[in-house]
C-alpha cells in the first residue's frame, strides 16, 4: 500500500498520511489491499459512519473538512441584493446605496430599508435598516450601541442665554473618557442590573460604566436648550410654545468596547466571507457568542437611556421644574420584531423606531430644528424613520471645505450660542432636515418642532 493508491481514491494533504496509517493497521489485521481500499473509499464517502473505530482519526479530519465546506457555502453572498425600499433617494449618496446592496446580499438578510438621512458607515450604512433571520450583526448596530435621544418639555417660559449656558456647563460632561467624580455621581438602577455579572467582559466594564453614567461623548453628541413648539395636544400637554431640553448621547466607552470585542469575534467566525461584507459579519443567535452579544447589546441600550435620564434629572433639579412631557428613543440597536408573520432581528443603525403611534425624535444640527414625530408603522420601512438629517460631508471633508466665519454667521443668524463644538459638526456638514422630514411623510407624522438656542458639545478637532 502506498500514497498513489490513496491519492487515486481522492485523498489529499494530511489525510493521505492518516489513511496510510489506518491502512497499515487494517493490513496487520489480515485484510487484503483490495479490501482496505474498498473500506477507505467508503470512509471518504461517509466519514460519520466510521467514527470511533480504526478509521476514527481520518473520519474526524474528513468531517471537519465537510463542515468547513458547508460553513463556507452558508457564508456566500447572494449574487444579487434582495429588493429593499429607499426613501429620499435623491438625498442619498451612491456609497450608502452600495453598502446597503452588499447588506442585502447576506445569506441571513430577509428585508431592508434605507432612510433619507443615509450615508456611508462601517458595514451597514448609517440610516440603514436590516432584518436578519436568527442572526445579529454587531456593525449592523454600530459602535455606539444604544445611541439615543431624549426630550424634556418644561412649563411655558424661557431662559436667558447666560442662565442656559451656566446650567449646561455646570450639569453636563462631554468628551472621551470623561466621567463624574465619586462625590458627584447619582444612583441608578441600571448599575445594579444582574446582566453586569453575566459575562467577564461586562464585569470588567462595570467600573467604567459607573464613572461615565450621566455623561456624553464627542462627535455629534449634544445637550441643548431651545424653544419647543407643540403643534397638537400630547399626553395632556396642550399645543403651544415651551422651554425644552434635547440631548443626544449613547453608551459611552462601555458600549464601544462591547462593539469592538464582538465585531472581532464575528469576523473570526466568518473567515470565508467576501471581503466586501467583512464588516457585516454576523453571530448566530444559536451560538454562545451570539447570545453573549445580545445580552451585552441590550444592557448597553438600557445604559444609554439611563445616561439621558441622569442628564435630564440633573438639569430638572437645577431648574426646580418637573418636565410636562418626556420622550426618548434609541436609534442604534437591534430588536426582535415580527415581519411578514415571522420573528426577525431588525437592526437600526441610525434609524428611529416608528411603529404605529410610537413617539420619536429626529434632530437636525446644532442650529437647525429637531422634530417630535409619531410613527405610522410603515411595513416597507420595517416600522422605521430617519434618526437625523444625515451627513452630506464627512468630518475630514467638512474641516477642509467649510469656512469658520460662514459657520459662525449661520449660528448668529439663527440666534444659537454654541459651547464647544467643532467645524466637523457644522450645520453645513448636514443635509437639510426639512428635506429629510419631507421625504419620510409615509413613515412619521410631525407633532412638534424644537429650535436650538444654547448648545453644548465636546470640543472638536477645530473649534468654531
């Protein structure tokens, strides 16, 4: 018996040596070469039937190869993207469309939609909504897991610019790594959530979460006072003009580390996935890693909402006023949702949940209005709407092309006082929010309008 006999049966690589070893053992038992070759042919055809015997090592190697081939086939992209609905197509860059096309070629994708604020992101475009079957995509949720909005509407009246500025400077914190010191922290039930003890990673991140609760990050996170005009009575609050606080924040360093960890695991689990879809690597919800991410993601979502609660709690106490109306929503998360009669995992990466009757918030920019909306539950949009105006200039492009004086003039004309903020977040870097809202009339009804007056953000790479 030699290697040529073995290769003629179709064995390759290390399996040739394993087959020869097994053949030697069978030859020692008195079998002829013809009988051994017949057995080896059967082992190759059905390795599972030869586990545990003389051919066990060879059978296990063949089984592993078969499973790898099956996995690679399961990870292959469809040749063409499945159809999806686009809102405000004229507002959306080709790069975002191309990313959504790749997402809709995933073997786990079942339905999708693109919102009018969509622009290029990592993996799923920002403004993308994707329904997957029994799978969760970390970059379909995004790095800032649970990024969300909150609005507090106070009794009729206003604040002077100086008062508003003082409140924001004293009771909000912004920036990477920033937190409250021990004496200034407020308690919150989210810090006692049992899920912190469910995973080593979450236990490790708990102290960071304690320190940063009630703070905001950099980039487009903000806290702003402004005039809120309610167009129709809502929750017992009559139509009219009010003082309001609007915030945009997420899950801080805790969520970012969860996103990074499970993105790496997802990518490692899909080595055969087309490089164009690498950042869309998914975790099966039947896997241990998928269940871990689901637990961590939902905890990050609750933590992000708690961030807003504490920001608004601090300022409400300083104002000595209880909000007449509070509204909040997440827009970077995945939800279990019934779609066409079956449960799917709906990823909203920069998209506002808009089920029928559901309230949500869609901001513009530091100087442009935000809108309180009520969802219409549009099935073609997977019950979603935009999460903001959406960028028309990337951060670097904004820094290169925008003139600081023009931005300052824009703010002045609209009566906006800015604390912090960088030119990469200038209003001109964003699409016109009125156009974005108009493009999604089938998705939401506008109930109110918030006009910023005093805005606080983290300091940008180039101040305005």
